[in-house]
C-alpha cells in the first residue's frame, strides 16, 4: 500500500489536501492506526487451505501457522483444531491464542507477537489427563465481557468423558494432566458451553450449551443458571430446553401453519417445528444435574420431555448491546440421508430469550438443508452438516463438516443475515490431495473456531479461522503434546481412541464483514 501511495505522489496526482482521502481508501500505515509491518501476510510456508469465493473477493486469507511449522521452543501445532479463544497477552504487546486439538484430546496456548507472528507454544492439556476427551468447541470466558475477576477458557468435552473443562489461559507453568472439570454444568456430549455477557442478565450466570448426541435423549440445548453473581461456575443448576408450543399439522385459511400448545408427557423433536415459524419454549430443570452421570442425564432428559435435536453442534450469541446478547443461534448438524431421522442435512435456529428471564423465549428455524427430505421446507439445498457457527452484530456465519455425509462439495462457510436470509458462500475448504499420504482425500476437511479478533488487534473485520484437513496425516504429527495416548490402558490397537496423526492450520481472514 505504501508503494502505491509513493507512485501516486511521484506522478504528481496527489496534492496535500487529498492525502487523507487516499489514506482512507488504501490505508495510511501508522498514521491511521494500521499495524506496522507484517500482520497481514503468510506466517507459514503452507498457503492458506481456503478458497475465497468471487462475491467475497474483498476478503484476504493468510496462513498463521501450520503443522509444517516448528516454533523455536519446539512447539508444533497439530490435530483437528476446533474451539479457541483470543486474548491480549498481559506480559507483552502481543496476544495469546488458546486452541483445542480435538482429536489429540489436548489444548495448547500459542503466543503471538503484535503482528500475530507465532513465537512460542505450550500444551495446557494433554491426553494424559484422567478424564481425556475430544476437546471440541470452546469459548473464552472474559472477565471484561462475562463478569467475574478472571479469564477462563471453557473447553467442551464431547465423548469418552463429559465435563466442560475450565483452563487458566495465563498459567505460568502448565499442568496438562490436572483436573479441570466443571462438574456443576452437568455431563453431556458437550460441543460448546457459551457464557452470555454479564449485561444480558445482571447479577446472574447464564451459560448456553450444545449436546452433540444422537442417541438416547438425543441432542439437547442446555442452560446452566446461577443467581450467585455473574461468575458462579459451581453453585448453579442445569436445565434443558422444552417446547411449549408446536406445529399442529393444520393451516389457517391463508395456508399458514397453525401452532398449538405442547402436550405434557410428549417428547417433541425438530420435526414438530415448521421452517420459518416461531414457537415458544421453556428451560426445565434437571434435578441434581451436577451429580448425574452421562447415562443418568440421558434418562433425566427423557423424564422431563426435553425437546430432541439431531446433534447440537455449536452455539453463539449476537454481539452488540445486552438486548442483542439475548439472541442465540444454534447449529444442529443432522444425521445424514437414509438414517431414518427427522433432520438429514442440518438446521440452524435463532432463540430469543425473554428480557426478564432466560428460562423462556421463542425459537425459529432460520436455515435448513432439508429441502428434499424430512419436512421438505428448507431454504439451502447445498447445506451439509452445519458444524460450527459464528455470530457477529450483523451476520451469521455457518461452517460445514461434510466428513460423515456430503452433497458432493468440500466444506463451505456461508454468510446470512440474522434471519437466515440472503445466504452467500464466503469460502470453500481447499482439498489438497498432495498432502494426503494416499493421494485421495474425498471431502475430509472441516472448520473449527471462527474468532472475531477485530477489537483486540485494532483492525476492523479481522478473524482467525481454525482448519481441520483430516486428510493431512503424518507420523511427524504424533506424540507432540507431551503424552503418547497409546501408552494408556484404554488404548486398543486398531480402535478408537488412539494417538492422532492429523495436521492442521490456522488462517487470518482480513476484510470479513462483522
């Protein structure tokens, strides 16, 4: 950009009074707050594994770190990067990126300088921990946003063990096999646990969770609630969502679906909601939820007729003011065609919590891939397994995972408005067969966290995106977190769980609208 400015100046096309206008258009370096040097360039030798789509040609992608990179202290980034949190580093002018390595059952901390260049990495959790689990999505509890006196990374445990883990992002000497379990939130197939900002319900702790389950009670939308201040992670109660109105199966004189009150004793599911229609719900308490095992929690959800969702994958809330923060968005991944379920291709819901209480609200299905199956009322025929979701003040970003079932294309990220309209494809996962040891990758790649870091780095529309190229495998990527899973008594050769060998990448996205 500076080169372009110099050329314009040398050609005599710019006079003094027009400099500010040119800076507004092409960027003015230090004078307009743009970071010096190299924030927006590839930090890794591996090119970004994303392809920006033509309608988003104003978005730029840069590789931040890949599994080909080894940092000076020996850290190597690996393993199905999923949930993440981003903080300013209190000990430098740089940043900290806390990231789950899902299939390594691990969490690491990457130290970045002021230009987002990785300088050091450490493992905060590894597969030697007693309650090892696939660490899926995650959310950073930030004291300035969510309340309390400390920041805490909430890492969701999806299977093998079922507690959300709370990890200190600043710990000086990591203890990667310590007990980080937050028992009070209950045992589910946790995909994410998302605390609402402290202004949403003043003096209350409210955490919305996603239960990535397709068995027993199937998937739940969960609520953890405490009235003991805005940062109580030990003394609250567990609740699950239950519809109080459902589709009646009839229409009015204008052909519009008619809702009716839900019947007590009936366990409803997604098929009882018509796409685009709004229904009422409540969160119902699970008695002694903190003390229940995963199996007991399944039975308890059935006993209270919790509404069933086919694998609740991710949750986020609208950014902005406190009223916005009470608007939640949930990605439900579905089960795939031919499985005999009520959600084949995946759905996205908007939940509007009531102003005075998080226990009641309204729910609307705003995006659905079920255009030719199930209720056959969807609006996005290309959608396949929505897996992660990122919500800004103005947009919803839906990220696909076509590894279990697909519609014949690699994973997309879509952008929609807050009502699920005006859907556009932002980018596509790059499938590089040369990185696959077998040379054949199908569509085995998905996304992890899409993290808006704009305010912290001081550059609008800047995001980090985690990538999981499942096809990229190497023995060089094994045993890097300080523990070899295959030394555990649970390890059975040829069976899961095992020591993972997948590579990964994190990219910087510049210019993605917020």
